[in-house]
């Protein structure tokens, strides 16, 4: 997931109350006893001017990541291609290892997921958010991820911002 440097523009539109809420969340993370799946994640819905928080343990329920491109059949096929195998032979190899029906289902699910508005929220992006969050906390960096949710029926991706004590809006409200 592309991590975005948080700028004043990225946080434009937050109310004073929401800005104060960011300060409170940062204080909570600063006081936490290290890494925990209970640490907060912020979700920003721009269309509704809503900023909510959820524990990291609940994020996958509120915003289920799409893992269809990580189906074992597709991962195996890609691995064979990377090793230099001819695409047709790689496909036949996958059919042999997984069965034709399962390979076709995995491929169909993959292409169907491209037609569904999941806004780029994949299992890989979810894992990257978790590992980056954990790494920052273990290094002693006070940071909270904020997912700026894509607008409904748009092709844009959810955007990940990291709110820190040096975030421009934070400096402005703490002055």
C-alpha cells in the first residue's frame, strides 16, 4: 500500500472536534504499553464528514480485504511463470495440481473482483498496514493509521495516511 505523507491538504475538512479527537488518539497510543491489536485505526469517510475509530482487531470486519488474487492456484501459476515456464505449460501444471474446476473458479473470482468496487483494499495492503503499524510502535514512534475511504462508486483507492505528532494539522491545533 502506498503510504502517503500526511499534508494539510490530506486532512482538509476535518472539524475542530475531529482534530481534537486526533490529538486524543495520539495521546492514547503514546501511553500504550507497546504493540497491541487493540491499538486504534481511524476511518475517514469524506462524503459524510465522518471520522471514526476502530481497534485494529476489528478492521478486517469493517473493511474486509480482498484476497482473491492470492488464491493458491494463482500464486502457483505466477510462481511457475516467474521461473520461466511457458504460460500454457504452467496452466496445465496448475490444472494437474489443483484441478481444472478450482483453477477456473480462482481465475473467475479474480476477474470478478476487478469489477467490484473494493477500492484496492487487498489482503496484501491490509498486512502491510499491520506490519508498518507494528514496526512504528516497536521503534517508539507514535503514529496512528488513518484510512481515507474512497468515495462510493468511484475507481479511486482507499488512501493510507499516518497521523503523527508532526502532522501539520496537529502542530496547528497544539500551538
